[in-house]
C-alpha cells in the first residue's frame, strides 16, 4: 500500500471546525477570512473566526464494493 500523501492547506475556522474550503495558497484563505468576517459584521455578529493551517492526509487502499 502506498504511503499517505500529506499536504499543508489553509482554511477559515471557527473554534476547531473548518467553515470554508481548503486552499493551497494562504493568501486565498486570507481573502476568504476577510469576506467571512465582513459577512458576520453585516449580520451584527462579532467575528470569531481565524485563519487555520491544516495538514490534509490522503490515503489510498483497496477498493471496496458498494451495495445499494
């Protein structure tokens, strides 16, 4: 079985949960953070989101049959 692929990606997080897509470029995640913060302010909420660094692991294994 091949070794897992590990990548560092960035996202916007609230608490310990990612609330945006993963981005390979930190600047793209930072722009998303600004957009989300502004949306929260527009909704009269205090922005409590942060830019997070995530290690994404992709593994490959033997295919499993799908039954419907």
